[in-house]
């Protein structure tokens, strides 16, 4: 078993403390020093990994102990970090915030312990001085299994403020590994589901990541942070492998083309999905529904992930040839797997604009956020799952689809309250539920078999 790469986890006491700026800037700063950096994100976030990928030149990968199970966190980490010199893992929410009512499950602290990785705590010091020591002491002592190896003080006002903070931190015995001054916010605009994805603002996103890197390099002790990462513990697990996960041969003569939606409107996907499709014997062909007026040649299956079709509804609607091609493919019984944004695209209309018309349902924006992990069971057989298949998923949207379920629903959800959701229609499986296929790789195998 090869040694795992050096690694550290960037966490914070609460959301809004500066984790994304520090983690992304640290990834880019390490990369600028010539290191091959493996980027990771705790939880089901799709947007931050796009910035991580921009900073490192490698796919941003998620580590989710709820969607995939705790036992897969280490193997997935080793899979993603193969060939790298160092790994940076951005946490989620506050350090100890996990799945509601389930203790530490899927929290940043939980993932840090599973990875045996030291934690760097990013603290917003803008409205405090000596109290920072009490805050950090609480986070350090809360769980002895979590090793907080240092802090980065963010939004520090002046040299005098920094001196007060450093003096207070001496009493805790936790090293200060960086101090970032109050500065104009790096240009990372947000909207209804968080940051605007990289794919929608490539040029300005490059500038933003460069600004983060410069800020972190100027204010942090990169050598000390690298040394901390090299002190991570051993990982007693092998790297995850998609072929082994599926227990199939990837060398099939008949390799059906599976078209996967990409581009600015469909940015929500996990890197492992395409890897599993390929391992199951598919030829994965990415297309952009905003620009391509046909499906990839020879398409025998279609995967429509999540994203922001509501932002691009006019452009998607205007691409009539592609809408017709999708409708014809579905009408012919080809397997179609659609999640969240993909569900909206298959509807009759979205905010009054014509979509593909595969489903007799209408989507619209609302002011209400639907957010949370879900336990799900397949209600009936579909191209994606056999009846009774259990999956864990995540909902994250401000839209509604009416009706919310078809005559044959996709999933029965047990959280937060029992209900059915989604549509199974011929070869179509469409739902709001985001799933991570590494947590249930059989869905990829079944989907490609149906395509074949």
C-alpha cells in the first residue's frame, strides 16, 4: 500500500468565516510553488469544487460521509489524490456541524478524523481580540480526536489588532499560521444557491482565484502549513477504483455512447459519475445544451445533472433542435437519468418558457429554499435502480415542479417526512434528488446495461 499524500483540512467555527477564500487560495498558492495539489470539499457542494479545480488544475472532489458512507471517505480521498504532492480539504459549515440529529456524521470534524488529517481553523477576528483565545480553546478541546494544528486569523484590522490576537493565542498554545487583513472582498459573486459557478464566469473566476492565492501567500506561513500537512497520520485503506466498485470488466466491445450535459447551465456533477459510467463500459460524451443543437453522435443514453437551467431558461428554450432531440430520444425509450436541473429541463415548461416536454409537469422559481440530506428508496423499477434500491441523496433548490411526482414516482423519501417524489416514465428517471453514485455504484452499471 502506497503512503497517502500529506493533507490538511481547512475548517472554521461557522459559515462565513472565510474557509473558501483560504482553502482555494492555499490550493493555488501551493500549486504556484510547483506542488501537485489534490483539492477536496466536505459535503455535497458542487460550486466550491469548481474554484478548487481552477486553482489546482485537477478535478475538485467531494468527501461526503453521509452520501457515500464513512468507509468510503478514505478510499475516495486516496483515489482523488493519486500522484499528488499535497491535498487540501475545505470543510463545510462549522467544524462540528453534521447531519441534523445524527451527531458528528458528515461534519468536517468527522471527515478530518476519518482522514487522520490536521485541521487549520479559520477564525473571523473582525469583532474580537482576547475572546479569540476562548473560542479557539473551545474548538480545540471539544473533541480530543480532532487535531487542530493551527489557526488563520481572518479580517484583522491593524498591526495593533494582530498583536492583541497573537498575545491572546499564546495562552492557548495553538500556532497562528496566518493573518489576513481586512480587505475588499475577492470578486466571488453569489446568487440564490451560493457562489456563481466557474463555468459561468471563467475569466473573472481566474482573476478571483489569483487574488485569493496572493492574499493567502502574503498572509500565511506556507512552509509551516506544508509541514503540518506532512504530519498527517497513516491511512489504512486502498484507493477506490470504479472498475472494482462495479465488479465488471471495462473492456467491452459494445460501448454505448452516454451523453452527459455540461456547460454553464449544468455544472452540478461528481467526477466519479463519469468514471463509473466509463468503468461500466460506456463512452462518455459531454455536450452543452446552451450551444449544441444535436446530441452527440450515436447517443444511446442521456445524463442530465443539476445546475442552473432557471438562469438560462430563455437560451435553453431557444435551442429548439436540441429540445426536440432530447424529447425524441426519451420517446424512443432510451435511458435518461435527470437530477434537479435536469428534471426542470425535461419538464413541459420552466417559468413559462417551453422546455423538452418529456414530462407533463411545469417548473418555476420560488423564494423558498429546499435543502437537506434525504434517505430514499426506489418506488419501482427504472433504468437507474431496481424497486427497493436504497440510496442517500441531497436536495438543494429554490424551484418547484408541479406535480411533484408522476404516476410512477422515482423515490420514496423518509426524511424529513415521508413522501414520494420524481418521475419514472419509460426509460426516464427524473428527480430533484442529487445522489453520489460512488455510494451506490450499481446504478451506473444498471444504466449502462440498459443503454447497451
